[in-house]
C-alpha cells in the first residue's frame, strides 16, 4: 500500500468505526451519499460493504460513542 493509498482509505467515512461515528452525527443526505460511494479496494476486511448494513450501523455508533464519553467522565 502506497502513502497515497493510505490517505485515500483513511479519508473515507466508510472505512472504520471513527468514520461511522462522525457520520452518525451528520445529515441523512450526507449519510446516503457516503453509503453510495465505492469502498476503496485497500479497505480492511472489517469494512461494512453492504450499504444498508452500513447505514443501519450508524445509530449504534452514536450509542457507543455516547456510552464511551459517559464512562470516561
């Protein structure tokens, strides 16, 4: 994987829990657009490839993020 590949993978909100958590707080329109984007080939095996599964995971991301903040307070 080249440095350019790493940059393009980390810039996609589709690849990783942090991207899903950020996206969970954005508008539904933006969520739909991101879900429709192609997934970078270099994305790891844990990426949610099904657009509906990806969208369904967003509310859980908000819940997880909120729980983590509450526990650390």
